[in-house]
């Protein structure tokens, strides 16, 4: 089907073919299946990165609580106010 969007070429090796067959062995549109799988993969990657950021933030807060890192509430408040002013 004609499109103005860029297209990508994907080699369907044995590992990828097995993954496609596992999801849908006889899709109505293989390109749609590949697109959907790519979008789900992006979402999974995003969730993994978000979880890592939350873990790092929690670890930082725990270091503050344990006294392992310096924390100046006034400086944090000023930095927050500066960030909000620039948004």
C-alpha cells in the first residue's frame, strides 16, 4: 500500500520467524504484526527505564535518610523553583 512514511527492511531470521509464529502463525498482515510487536517492545523498554529511574531515585532518597549523602533542603527548594520558572 502506498505511504509517505519511511519504511524499514527487516530480515526474518529463524529467531524472528519463531517469535512471529509464536504471536500469530498466520497473521492477516505480517507488516502490521511486526509494527505492533515493535510498539509493544518500545512500551516494555519504556517501562523498564521508568522502573530503573524509580529505583535510582529511591536509592538516592535512602542515602539521604541514612546520612550517606549531603542534602540541603533550601537548595533543593531553590532548584525546584528555578526549574518551575523555566517551564
